[in-house]
C-alpha cells in the first residue's frame, strides 16, 4: 500500500539516465514504469504514462495523475478528465486523436482522513525529475500543437517564471512545437464554487481549445522525422533546468 508523500524523505534526481537511448512510446513507457527518479514512486500506486496516438497532432499536458488516474493507470479518467472531455467535444476536438499526458507521472497526495487521498501539488524538483519522460514523449509524438493545462505543466515546459495569468491563450514562440498554448487546468473549473463564474471559466476554457483546433485546421500536418532518444535524454539533462537554490 503506497504512503502519502510526507512519509518519505525527499529523493530528488532526474529521470534523464533512465530514458532509453532508442525505442518507441511503449519502450519509453515501460522504462518509466520503473522510475525512481524522485520519491513520488513510493507515494503513487504506479507510473501513469501518457496515452494517445503516436502521431497525434495535439498533445495536452496536465499536472499529475489524480486519485482515479493513479488507480486506473490512465491519464484524465477522473473528474478533471470529465471536464476536459466535455470541453474537447464542444471545441470539436476528438479526445481519441489527442495524446494526453502529465508533467509528473506519479500521484502525489496527503492523507485526508477516512482513507481519503488528497491531491498535493508537485514541487519544482519533482517536476524537474520527471521532465525527461515528457521530453521523450514530445520527441516521439512530435505534435503540431502542445496545450499546457495549468501552471505546473506550463512552468515545466516554459520555466518557473512563466505566468499563466499573463500569457494564457497566446501562441507562444517555443521551438518544441509549432503551436504552444497555455490555458487553465480543467480542475480549476471544478474548484470554482460560484456557479456563474464556473460556467464562465468553462466557456473560456472551450474558447482556448477552439483556438488550437482552428489553428490546426489552417496549418498542414508537419512531417514526422524519427528522432533519436539518446539526443532527447542528453538535451533533457539541461532542458528545463532549475535553480538548485529554488524552494520546492
Ligand atoms: N489532473 C491532471 O493534471 N492529470 C490527470 O491525469 C488527472 C487530473
């Protein structure tokens, strides 16, 4: 039985040495299944790797698996996933065509009484440790558009100084994909207590997803060249570097 994150001494590292030098998504997923790059492997039930077509045009990146995802080993199958599914449908994006993943692949939680596991936000060192898996997914899928769902995903890719409040719904000039856009995390909709504001948040989330759908309609699918994973793991070592003095 896994234990809450607070039960373990932090063990901070990087998954970079664990990313296989070659292989496809299943090979990387199977390496990630044994990841112990940070202490969260002791906390979550299992690694929840990304899922979706290997040639998906859109990759969506969330924060970390939730309680349901941790047990099912699939991303976005819980309440936030339901909000995402409805928004995708309204935006005219078929979930089956999207590669869905998370910045952190293990569920971080704290005990919340009567067997409840309460989501706990991953810190920068945990996000950093997990980043090479995300880099490998991006290198293999080579999506045309990356949608960053919430601050953790956005800062994982764009750096800790990225402010979602300032750059939400902008197409960001970032070489990792032709179109990179950050928007809210679907769980923000769930957390909004005010009904009217909740509906507004949801509408704005759909509006952001529609921007991506429209952009892709207007742009040709880019050719997919095979990318060597050894290059990924090398670049992953420096990619998204964090300041060692930064507080988690
Ligand atoms: N929240 C996330 O960020 N990812 C999931 O997979 C589920 C909930």
